[in-house]
């Protein structure tokens, strides 16, 4: 009998760098791996789903002009084929060219994301 897969995948950002100042269109990239395969990576900007990628390399082009100037929380939520998930987070600063107002995220919540 094969035991069920309860091990979450690994996930980490490759770009942009944690703490970076970004503007314009930015490539947001992550790596994800799992012994049984990764089904998808969901990218978040300030807790809101921004893109889903189902094939490596996992990425989306983020148009920062739609987001406020200031501190921004990014998330990459990876799912394996068994439905296990793991989250990587980082913060960047949207510089000039952002949406023109300031927001400071205080917490991230990814509850209920499937």
C-alpha cells in the first residue's frame, strides 16, 4: 500500500529580489518542486490572486502601474499533484510609475485558495 502524499512542494522566488524597488512591467518568477510533480503556482499581489502558471518556469509579468506606490507583498503559492501547498512571500516597493497612492500591507491571508 502506498501512503498518501502529505509532503508539500518547495517554492521560492527567483525575482524580483526581496526588498527591491520596482516599476513598470516586472517579471515575477518562482521555482517550485515536488517529488510527485507541481500542478500550478498562483501568484499574489497584496493578497489578491494576480496570475496562475501551470508550467515551469513559473512567472507572470506584473504591471506595477496598476498598484499603489509603496510597500507591496508578493506571494507564490505552489500546489503539488496531491493538493498539498506551500507559500513563499516577499516584499518589494513599487516606485515611481505605480498607481499614485500609498498602501502599507500589514498582513497576508491566503485562506480558501485552491
